[in-house]
C-alpha cells in the first residue's frame, strides 16, 4: 500500500492536496463498499491520500461519502480527488 501510515488524529496536521490524477470515479464502488463496511460491520479501510508532505495512509472506519468527500471518525473529511488508493 502507498504512503506512510499515520493515525487518523494526525490528518489535521497535514495539508491534503489533489493527487496528480483524480481517480475518484475509479474508486467510487470501493468507496461505497467502505461506507457499508464502516456502518454495518464497523470494519476499517486503508485509505492512501496525497498531502504536501507526500503520500500518507490511514486505517480507519469510513462513515459517509459525498460527491466530493469521504468522512471518517470525528468529522474528518478527505477530498476524493486526493485519494491514491483504497483497500479493505
């Protein structure tokens, strides 16, 4: 998996930027699956995203999905256009 593993509480200390290539449409079905896993089974998803400091990765429960953001615990939003990889 891409990126340095960080704790979800550390996300706010990084500036999240758009990935070189917007893959949000490619990841749409996986993102919907991650929401279902989070809400129904409390399962964690590994999400790699781009920051100014380079790729970072977090393993967390996904709570919701909008047309532009993925929401994880504590109301943290990750822009879909910054996602590099998703796995569960």
